[in-house]
């Protein structure tokens, strides 16, 4: 007697989420935040003006079970970092969405500030995380002017208007004011990290908040990250092999050249400005050895 298999009985059972999201599985919106954080509207820079439209679009996908954010940043502007992190939480609360943050090369300084806006931080074991501190850098050209025989003329109203002027000798009271500003900004940073991850951090403040950075493998032990992994592997494990990633990225004009902003024209000043910006960004990344 020949026995014919019943295809309906032998077929593997579909995952539970297919009844909700359809045969192809859930759609996961992914926003990539990569670059130095700066108020300047230049290619490769992160700020609230450039990031907010992408976040709004990602959180508007109603059926998405989570929103994934990839952070790859060495830091930058503390104000823009806080604005982006705050906006992520506002959208997450308004839309009742869980936020998964994935760290690639680095989430350091302001990049880590943004990462802590996630409900979970997932990082590659070799990612760099932390650098919870504030830095101010500048140059002094006093001796150079003297050697060149140049006399600088500076007129101000307000005795502190020329604080840390690079062409004047450094003054102790100027340094003291800068130090106090750094301490104020550092306090804002620390308070936010404690609010978001205070219960998870396992080491004392004088170890975690020194400005030092660590690999994510070490950061996991410290409570700076929640688990080790990557975007595709984690999403497939949690939402099944049929899940689909929808990349939320800025629109590019048909005539836009690589490296230029949308609608930008090609001119000498634009090219020079972009070149200088890239050198500045390179200097920030180099602090992490990347």
C-alpha cells in the first residue's frame, strides 16, 4: 500500500509572528547614526537637524516591533548629543516602541550619550564604549607671532571677552573658567547615564566617569552595554529569519555628488570646507585609535 504524505501536516510550522506581520515576517526600521556629532550641517556630521527626520520616519512604522539604531560615533558636541538622545526617548515613549542600539566601531563620549537612549545596547566585542568625559582643545601662537615680527591689535568691551585667545599668553583665571564649564557639562553627561543605566553599572563613579574608554567586552562586565552581538544576527535571532530590515536614510538628489549635501553646488569654498571638516573628523576618530 502506498502512503502519500499530507503536505499540510508535514510542512514546518510558521513562527508565531506570521499571523501578525504576514508571511514575510516583521519589518525592522534601522537608522544609522555615523560620524562626529556637530552643530554644523556638513556631510558625515550628526546633529538634531539631520537626525530628527530619520527618527520620525522610523518610529512612524506602526507595525514594527522595535526600532533599531546603529551608533558609530567618537563623540562631539555635548548639546547635540543630548538633543538627539532626548528626541529618541520622546519618540519611543510617544509610539510605545522599544529601542535597540547597536554599536559598531565606537560609541564614545557623545556617541555613548546617544547610545544610552536605547532600551538595550548591543555591541560587537571589539567595539569601543565609554569615554564619559569632556575635553577642550586649542592652540597657542604667542611665540610664533613674535618670531614673525607680527603685532596683533585686539580691542574688547568686557574683561573676559578674549578668554583663551590663542595669540595672547594663557591666563590662570581663563583656564579656571574653562575647567568649571567642563565640570558642568560632565555633570550633565553623568546624570543622564545614571538615569538611563544607573541600576546596571557595576563599578564606582571614579572608575566609570573618568573619560576612559573600553572594549565592549569589558563594557559588558561594567554594565555599559547589555549584550554582545551584531545587528543582523540579533534581529534574526529575536524576530526570525523572515524578518526584513528597512534602512531609513537621507534622500539623495539625482545630481548630487558623493560627499556633498543635498542640493549642494560644487565650488571652491565648499570643497575646501568639506576637506577641512574631514580632517577635523579624522582627528576626533584618532583619539580612539580608529
